[in-house]
C-alpha cells in the first residue's frame, strides 16, 4: 500500500523497521498481542489530553537472528504468506524466528512455522553434507531444539549411508570419501533415527570425524541421545572412537558451561570402551590413551574405576611411556593412578589363580608378575628426581607388588639411590635424624611456615643464624611472660608464624639444614640458589648476625661458580627469581646470561664449522672468563653478530625479567642501537602479546618502544625490508607502543611504501571495520611528503622519472587496496574517499582501478543515497578513464545520471583526423569511430536529461493534489521501509 506504515518495530535495540499492523499482525500472534497491549497503554496515556497522534512503537528484545531473521519474516508477511527464496542453512533462522513470533497454525493456516518444517521434511534428503553440518551449527546459537533433532538424525543417517556405501565399494578410499561422493542420497527410511541404530555404525569409517567434531558439546550430546547411544546405552565401537577423538580436541578448549556435557560424553565413551569390546578392541596403549582423554574431560568416579580396571588387567603389556601420566597437583606424575592400576593387576592375577586351582601361580602368571615388576622398577627410577614425590608415595609404589614379583631388587635399589641423591627438601624423618645428631633434647620452638607446614626446632640453633627469628622469639617470650602473670599453669611450647616465606617449606628446610649443620651449605644445585638467597634475606641471615652466614655464602656460591653453570642452569635460575622477586641476584644472573650469549656469538663467528641453529654456549666452545661476566662486556657491539639460537630460550622469561635485562646491558629505550637485540625483542613481543596479563602491560609497552628505537637507530630501511618493517609495526602495535614510537615507525614504513605489497597493507582493524584504513592513509601521507621533500631537496623542477615511477607504483597498489576493502560494510564514505584521494592526481595515469573499486563499493553498499553516491564519484578523474571504463560507467545504474553526463563530457574526444591519412592503422580507425559514436550518444543523453528535468517539474506541481486521493483509492501493499 502507498500509505506510510503505522507500526515501528525495534529489533534487539539496534535495528528499526516501519511496518503495517494489518500485514504483520495477520501472521504473528506475538506481534498481535503486543500491538493490542500497546494500544491500551496509549489509550490510557492519551486520556485528558488532545495531543497529536503518536506512531505506535514496540520493542522486540532477544529476537533470534537479529535483523536478518526479522527481515525474512517480514518478506514472508508482505508476500502474502509465501516463503522467500531460502538456502537450507537459512532454515534454522526462519524456524526460530517463527517460533519466537508465534507464527503457528492457530494464528493463520499455512503459517511460517508449518511451511519451514515442511521445507525441511520435503528437502532434507537433497541437502549436501556441508548444508546439513552448517544448519546444525546454526541451531547451536539459536537454541532450536525441535529442528535440531531432525537435523542430527539426518546427519548421522547420512553417515550410516556413507558407511554402507563405502563398505560395498571396493574402489573408494575411507579417508577422502563423504556421503555426498560415496554414492547416492539416503532414502527416506534411512533418514529416520531408527535407521541409525548402533549396528549400522560398526563399519563406519573416520571420514566424518573432523567435521562432526566441530559441533558444540551440547549438539554432540544431543546426537548421542537421538541415535540412542548415550551413557550406558553406548555399545558402538565407531561412535566410541569418535567420542574419544572429539574429547581430545574439546577438553583443552572447554568452558565452564560445557563441563557437564563433556563429563557426560566422557562417561559415554567409557561405557563404549567397556561394552564395545574392551581389551579385545583396544590395545593397552589405546586404553591408556582413552584413560588420559576421559580424565581430562572429567569422567565420573564410577566410570574411572571401570576404565582403570580394564587398564590394570593389561598392565603387563604397558610401557614406561604409558605410565608417565602427568599429575594434576603435588608432583610431576600421577603416582596414585599407577598405584591403583598395580593393585588392580595384582588382584586380577589372584582371582585368576583362585578360579583355576588352589596351587601356586602358573608359569604364565609368574612371568606377567615379573614383567610388571621390571616395569615398576623403571617407573620408580624415572619419578625419583621429582621433588614433589614424598617418602610415603615412593614406598607405596615400591611395595605395591608382592615380594614374589621380583627375582632381583637391583632396580629398586637404583631408584632408591636416585631418590636419596637428589638435593630434595628433607622429609620430617630426615630432619629428626639431623636434629638428634646435634642434641638429644626435644625441640622448644614450633615454626608454622605459610600456614601449611610445621617444624619442631631448637631456639639455640636457628636463632644463632637468623636475626628475624631471634627478634620474633624475643617478642613471643615477652608476650608469653605477660600472659602468664597471675597464673600458675604448665609451660606452653613456643610457636611462631612465618607468613609469606619465599619458597615455602622447601626453602625453609634448606635453611634448617644449614643451621643444624653448623653453618655449612647443604648440597645445592645452581637452580636452588635463588631460593636460598631469598630465604636468607627474609630471615635476616647476614654478617651482622653471625660471620659467614647463609646470605654471604649464597652470594659467594654464585660469584665463584657462575662461570661453570650450564646454559640451562642459568636460564632456570633466572626464571626462579621471577617468582621470588630477588632483584639483587637477578642482576648478576641476567648479566651472566647475556654475557654467555655474547661469548657464544663470538665463538660461533670464529668457528666456520658450527651452525647457528643448533649451537649453544655450552656446545659452541669454552666458558666465559670472569671479565666476560660483567655488564660492561655486554655492550651492543658484542651482540651485532649474535645468532638466533638463544631467542626461544630467553623468550620464555617474564616481561619484567626481559625489561630488567635490557636495562642491565644498557640497551633499554632510546639507548638501544643493537640490531640483534631488536630482532629478539620483536620475536619476544610476538609471542608475549597474545599471552599478556594486565600486570605486564607496562613492561610490554616499554619493550615495544625499545624495539622501535632499535629499528630506527639500528639501521632502519637499510636493515629491514619493507615487509619486515610492516611486521615490526604489527608486533609493536599489538604490544602497545607509545604514540611517539608509532609515528617514528610509521615514518620508516611510509618512506618505503612503493616496495609494499597488498598483503602488507591488509592490517586488521581494532574497531569500526575489518581493516585499519587509518594506518594506510597515514602511511600514504608520509610517502607523498617524503617524495615532495626529495624533490625540494634536489631542485624546484618537476619530479624525476624515478620519483614519478614510485608514485605510480603506490597508485596501482592503492587501487588494489581499495578494491579489496570496498566490500567491508564498516567502511564509511569519508574513509573510502580519504584513501582514494590520499595520492595526488599525477600518481595515476589511468583511473580505471579507482572506478572498479568504486563500483564494488556501490554494489556492496546498496543503501547509499543519491547524494552519497555522487560524493563518492568525485574521487574519479573522468578524463583519465579508458574508453572501455567510460562505456561501463555510462551503462552503470549505480552511478547517478548527472555524474554519467559529466563523465562523458570530460572524456577527451579528439577531432577526427583525415580518414585518408596514410599513417592511420585499422585499430585507430575503429577507435575513432567509437569515439565519434560516443559523442553522438552524449548529445542525445544531454537532451534526454533536459526533457526529464522538465517532466519532473511538471509532476511535482501535481503531487500534493493527487497524493491524498491516491492513498484512499489504491489498495495494494508495498514493502516496509527502514527508519
């Protein structure tokens, strides 16, 4: 109808449409009810007032699919209840929108909901595999449960049909086939859930695993329920293998909301392992893998027991790698799991013996026991260096097998020797033995370390070395003395609390060993030194308290032995300082670390036989001298030839440590002139920016600025290619460099813009569009400015030929960039014009590229007004268009007619030369004839424009008179218009 709409609908607070109540309320029960309610509200509000009538407006919040879904509904309503052209992947959107708006049969016969379901029922068998998969994914976000059941049933039916076809076809391969290529469509019977019983999937191949694994957890669980294979009902081996494949991928990406789904799927997989064959269908390694995957997904305790029982019975077939399962706390490995598996194995062997005869074990059972005994000895030797392995856990593993399982205990002894050899924190039994050697009396001081560990010590021993403990004991004595006045109770054991102790119980037990060993350092590894140093500082174990105290000995240990530490020791010690905040020691370690890099670089430079990718300072030759370990030796000049063998190792340090290192070697901020360090910082920032925390933001920004100064002062364009500078710009921007450094780096990049490629310019935007258009505009301005400066510096004459060629290269590059970004709906008219007009007119000999980009933009932004389209066309120099482009422009309906006339008028049409001229070629003759015809067409078009303007003025004179009558007489309906 021609009259304006009478209902304004706001969809999800972002989109507004002006519709007709009589149209949309005919089909939607929800809109009908909302309109009726709004009419009552407006009627009540208007009582007592005589204001103008207000346009009715309603709000549709939480509409599924947003404006896209609502537009499909509106098209259905305005097309008298006929479905618009739909793809299969649009169906979930339409179905959810129809359900939301109550477009059911009760409201009107043949309504949208019924038609959508009929569309699915009739056409589901003809959808491709990709359509089915995309439709199921759409249902995830739209929560269309009813439709999801049908789609999942069809999806797994397609899998079953594909499996049967692949089984029959000897020429097809499992890995590359799909149900669309494997042969035919499933019949209507094959598309029902009944056809998807477990027996159909036993021979199913793995071609569909990765596709179905891209579904959400809820969809996969729903699919298992639909085909009757969820939980204890799962007896299907192929589905079990798929679930394990799915859980392996999903467990690492799981969200809190998915925990229940993953746990349920993990239990389903375990039931499938148990009921689908168990040991007959899975090797021992396969069962261990299933145990790891299901544990990570959060299987239930009952299912864990079932799966561990299956694994334990096959423990004699396991390898050492199978047993080395990572622990989730308290140690590197999951020792408790191995203990449980050994108990299951021993129990199964005993059951087997009792079931056969009361006689001793058979020879096969004894051999199985011995195999597990040898395996357990290797396992003990492997886990013994773990500092999180307590004495009780070690004994539990060693004693989990009966004595008859070992003919020889050499393996247990070797594991025990490794366990005792490690410089581990001493256990309580060890501590008591050390104390008893020093004095026979019981301890008189109870120390609580960080609220988790308690030790019984002697005041006379620990207070001799620790000034802090001495002060705390004296203060506690005063408090206890004051509290005991007036009372004659028994003496209470003194207890003090050490809160926030660095290193916890491990660090404190090392201190205790030092005190009880009369001030001698216990056996230490270099990686223990940060722990000891911080503990000594915390407890005030300095020279003022006692000569030769722990702090001094720890620093001497570092000074004397630092040159003999390995690269790995140095790196681990630096990482330890991160968590312990040992600033003084960190300076020494960082200086030694980068001195080792410098020495390694010099050695690698001198050695022609060594390769930079595999060398390290420990293998490249020699130890650094004492002079090499000072910060002065680590000046930038030493690192110019540094190789990249150390990049990944040093990149594992924290941002604070890397910043500290740059300051220690004098290369932080504007002081950085070292190219190798600059390359390392860019490598580091690329890794760190994606993992950064809020606390690291300041460090990363400072390191980014340092890298930019290094790029600028370390060579700039001479050391980096244009692509390299673009990469540095991306990395430093992600790390948060300052505005000043951004300007410096953009100036370096902009001057080399003629060497850039389209991929270099396609930098992702951080808001308002897909690409960072502002960056490209700034770079083009820098380039143009640099060319002008170059011209002014040489002579006031026009640009040189090389400068003109550079300008043209950037012009061609910018035309490609414009064509690439034009489809972006976030690109506004002003930004498009800013890019197109950023170069002077002389940079382009031909404007065909700009016109093509403009045409793409107009096609992608169909909602632009005539004025906006006319504004956009100003970026085209019509006089520099080729004849073919000008012809296309004249026929282009997206170009306003006035612009078309202007373009044709601006086209350079030279006077026709003498047709008898002997110098004219046949091609020139054809071109001249086309230009002459174009001139005639131009004159006709000018006349037609004048006629149209005259007719338009006459029509405008009658429009006010005829509009009211036309609105009353016409009964047709028009489409809604956007507000």
